[in-house]
C-alpha cells in the first residue's frame, strides 16, 4: 500500500500519428496529474519528439501494434511508475483533459475502473455510431454482466488495484470490452461518469463500420470464453430444436403420410441432434473448468 497522503496520479495516451494534438494535450493534462505517459504506436510523424518535448514519458512501439497493445503498454508503465490512479484518454483531441478530475474523483470514492460515457451526456454523435455503441455495449453486458451505457469509450480511469490485476490479451479496439469483462471477472468495481466528446476532424483512421464488426466478432468470442454455458447452451438448444423439428417431420410423414422413411431428412435430424448434444456438453464442460480456474485464482 502506498502510504503517501496524496495519491500519485498518472495520465496515459495511446497515440498513432497524433503529432498535431499530443503536445497540447500533455500540457493540458499536466494541470491535473503528476506524470503523463505517451505510447507512440509506431507513428510515422513527430508524435514521439513532440511528446518528449512536452515532458511526457514516451514509450515507442517500433511498429504499429494496435490500440489494445498501446493500452497494455500504458498499464504496464503505470505499474512501473507505482501510480495510484491512472487516467487514459485518446490523443486525437476527442476527449477533454479538463474532465480528468471527474474520473479521478470516482476512483477516490472507491471504484476501480471508471468509464467516461458519451451516452449519459447528450453528445453530437452520428446515429450509426450511436447504434454501434449500443450493440457493442449490449454484447459486452452478456460477456460481463456489467450494465454500462458506453463500453467502447477510451476515456477511462483505473485504481492501483485495477492496474495490478487486469490481465489483458486483446491487441485491437476490442480491448475496451475486454477490460470490462476482465474487471468483472476479477471482482473490480466498475462505474461510469458522463464525459463530452467531439467529432471534429475527419478523425477515423479505420472505417468505423468495418471496425465495429471486427470488435463485435471479438466480443462474441469473449462471451464464449467467459460465459460458455450461456453461449454453447443457446447454440446447442437451437440445434436440438432443429433436430426435434426435423425428426417430427420424419415421424409425421411416416405414420400419417406416405408411409416411407425419408432417409435424407432422418440423417439431417440425427446430425442436428448429435451436434446439439455435443455443443451442450461442451458448454457444461467449459463451465466447470472455468469455475475451477476462478476458484483457484
Ligand atoms: N486507430 C488506431 N489508433 C491507435 C492505434 N494505436 C494507438 N492509437 C490511438 O488510440 C486512440 C483512439 O484511436 P481512434 O482511431 O481515434 O479511435 P476512436 O476514437 O475509437 O475512433 P474515431 O471515433 O473514428 O475517432 C487515438 O489516440 C490513437 O492515436 C492504432 O493502431 N490504431
Ligand atoms: Mg478517435
């Protein structure tokens, strides 16, 4: 435990070609934090130089490794720097450093992960983006059972406990959902505070729709890993229902119809029923394994 009366607050920014914004963001953040970490994720512009001149600790990835990898580097550096509170926000000027204190406050009140939600406050967000955020937040809810309005926001704060315990694997944007699932699995306290966000420049480096589907894919994998009984149970139930329906059709036509056995349909129904049962058992086995693993840790 850190005994100092004042907590050590560190800010972190993932930055990929943000030379234009990163310097002024560091200076603005410094009003509220003791240190600023910038992870230059293989930028080809002057991100590292500017961040260094503005007084940040710069970690440079030799190549572009992705948003998730950048977040993991920030968390590792915050641990090395012995931070009590870490606030991470984007380096593309969509987030306002003046809102750092409101996230810090929630950590001081005892939360471990604080998410700056773009939903709570009425921000000007394109409708398709808002729809995407909602879908991803719902799916993350299934994986984590955390009821949050905006699970994709990059403006977040972490307690010392969260910095020490989060064990993250994702390399891309799906890390935002992984953090929520992982925090809930580790029993960390998660909450949201309202933030503002500005979509001024033609910011998106990735096609937001394609990137949304990519993240969705990863979240579905996370659901299968973290809630196997639900995931494989549902899939197994669907297969079993299909199997029962097709076998009912076979029986019906045999006794009440033509009196011939429909071989093809019979085979299909056997296939559905066997794969449905296998899927169900897979879910049950994985569920027991997961329980054992979490009991041990
Ligand atoms: N896209 C992208 N951003 C990265 C990467 N590594 C670090 N970043 C930084 O992560 C932050 C968020 O990236 P953005 O591309 O703005 O992601 P976003 O805000 O979800 O998407 P937009 O709404 O389109 O701006 C920025 O500060 C980037 O500089 C990377 O590999 N790809
Ligand atoms: Mg952005």
